[in-house]
C-alpha cells in the first residue's frame, strides 16, 4: 500500500527546502513507489514523479520543519565570506524560482533537432528506443573523456568531476524526470530484467540530451559559486559539441522501433 494517496496535500523536498504540493497520481508498479507531484502556485511544467523519500505529510510537525529549513538556509546564506549563489529565504513562487536560474545550457542546433525528433517519435508516433542502448551514457561520457584527453594531453580533474556528477544526476533523475509517460512500462520491464545494473549502462544519448534540456533548472537549488558554474558550463558545452560531432554514432533512427500492440495496450492503462 502506498504511503501517500492521490489528491493528498503534502510537503515535498525540491532542493534544500520543502514546498507545499499535491499528489496527483501514484505509481506502485516499480521497485520504488513514485508520486506525480504538482507544486502549489506553479505551472504544470514543474510537475514531476518523485519517490516517497522526498515527500512528507502535511501536518504541524512538518510545517515547523519547513520553517526551520528556511531559517537555516537563510543563516547559511549570510554566513562566511564565500560568494555562493543566493539561496531562497522563503518559499518561492514559480516566477521567483525561474528568475534565479543562472545556469544556461545551449544545445547545438543539430542536437535541438534531435531532441524534437525524439519527442515526436516517442509521444506522437509511439516508437520506443532499443534498450540496452548500443552506446549507453556511461560509454558516451568515457569516450568524451578519452577524446578530451587526446586533445589536451593532460589529466583534467575538473572535467572528471563534472562527468562523475553527470553520471550521478542521470542515475537519480532518469526514472523520475527524464522519461515520457509512454516509456514507463518499458522502464519497469528493463529495470526488472537488468536488476542491479545502472541506468547509465542501459539508456543512451537520447535520454542524456533530455537531461541537458533541464539541468539548468535542476541545478538552481545547489550552492555553486560562480567559478563552479563556469566550469560546469564549459565541460557540458564541450561534451555537447563532442556529441554533435559524432551524432551519426550516438543518435540515429535505427535506435527506435515501433511499439507492439501489446505494449500500446499496457501504456494506455499505465
């Protein structure tokens, strides 16, 4: 039995703070129960599937916790000499949140088209990506590392840290925010068949590009200083240029196939 119910008023962690939200849907088919959350006062584009570890009951105890978190981060923000990005000191509106996102990731034109084609094939034409991917995300990032090393001829700790962080983000966010609804039954099947295998070794470049279309807003809650932001942007843009250069290998129509009638029926019921 799921811990939270459809229509229930809740508090949800989004970054370091708690926000008032409502549970719209519950998915108990996977290993971990997932909840479709709508944040009060925000448009539907911010709705997301999250695990129960990010959700608290809406009660006086947790409202007090919400208030304490706000006070704590306000003190943290004003403490010390570092020039960290400003953290919110109150529960934000959507406009306030959007205004403080300062990490801009611009996809090269050919990759923008690839993202649009991917959306059309999955959501409109009812195709699926072949999984495991012939070149999974872990291999793409490793090949970029080797490529970068061959050009610069030196070990780059910052680059390696960025790539390690991207693997972590992809692993955590794939199941919650990087799948179209039509792909969820496939995700459940694949994770059941490949228990213990990282999604970075199963999913490919198409899903990695989806991460880059959202990573700016996702990183808005982190305490990155200006130097860290510049480093992050630098290597993400280098990685995107690398993917565009080799898009014939990483992005091709042969990666897709038409979903079977049986899958279509399952997806409609999902």
